[in-house]
C-alpha cells in the first residue's frame, strides 16, 4: 500500500515499514515523510511498525486547493489509521505534525491511540496574544508569507539555516542536509505551504490538551528559534496530564537531523516502556515533569 484515499478523495503517499505495534509519524512543515527515514528504520529494526505519510499538498501526496485546516488534517490522520488497520498505536508529531496529533485526540477521541510523542511541536499555541505572551508576533508570520510569495526558493535558503541552527560557528548539519530540505520544501504546492503556515501559526490547541488521555512524551530543543520552547514544549507539558518533557540543551528545531541519535534513543526508550492502553492506570500523574537529557 503506497497511497491512501481520504474521505474527500485526496490520495496520501504512505510508507509502511516493519511489523508489530504501529508508530504513526506526522512530519513538519514544509517537508515530507522522508525526514523520518532514520527514525522509521530504527523503529522497524526494533520490532515495531513505522507508518509515515506525506501530508496533503506535500511530498508525493495529492495537492488539492483546500483542506489545510487542522480539522481536515486530523481527519486525514483518521483515514490513515483506518486504512492501515493500526490499533494500539503511538502517534508521533514533529513541529506542525504535533497539531494533527492534538486535534486527532480531541476530534476523534484518541481512537486506537496507545500513547503520543510531540517533537519540537507547535502545540499548544504559537501566536503571541495577551493570554499567550511567549508566542510569536503576527508580524513574523506576515513577513514569512510576504517572502514566500515573492521568492519561495530564496526564502528557504535562510529559513532552513535557522531551522537547523546553522550559524557562523554552528554547523549541526551539513550543507547537503540544507539543500535536501530546500528541495523537499519546493515539492510542496504553494497553496498548501501558505495555508498550512497560517494554520499552525493561528490554531489554538489549548482546548485540545485535555483530550490527551494517554502517556505523552514531549521533546524540544532549548535553542529552537522556529518554535520557541517557552510557548510550545514547556507550555504543552504544563497542560498535558501524564506527560514527560525532555529538553535538548542548545538544540535547534530540526532535531531529526541535528540530534538524530539522541532523538532515536529517547523515542525508542519511550516506546519500549509503553504499556497497552487498556492496562494503563486511570489516574494520570501531574503534568510538566521535566527530564534533562545529558
């Protein structure tokens, strides 16, 4: 199975590797499921099933004109779960993908979900507002939109340096990774790129946090300038019961490349300690417990 059709007849490209209990991976903006290849291979080698798919409008999936709101994207995730027969699954959302996990938990009641992992996720709310003072100014998102409309290819050249924490003295990824990421970004449709940027910038997931009725691992870099940790990872850990926050000291946004081995190790450790949902205790522990990765 390489494609799955959603209820509004959009074809999603799917990678389904390995056997065992499923881990469904939701990629970040503006990339594709290819960014999970290292993690997916590690999951498959550890006796589990890695299911990663290209979001509508990105990678090898169809590029419809509409459907880039989080309700529709959560319904796409539901279609993938149903079509693959995944049950007792782990949902792992990176960056924008964390929002799909959150909205699926509230909109679909966490059906067939065993536990969740949020990596450098946009949850709970990115936009700076009076009641979300650590968020990002609207002007930042407006500037991104302007630059993408003017010269999208040029925009990515600067964007991905920040994404991976590349600077004058900092080179956590190679030049080839930067180029690869720009190529992936240009595979997406302009409409999907712009609409999804608006969606993750303005969607308030704070009401969705109570729907996380499963153990949740949150991983976030302390030097993430794309999705700053104060308004994201730390806020999510405070709002999600039965959650554990691991902070990667000095890490940027693109953890899947800049801190690949550390990320794989923490994800596999969490998956190895996971229990079937039916066996979980009814009373979750308090949210916001933080573990510092050495």
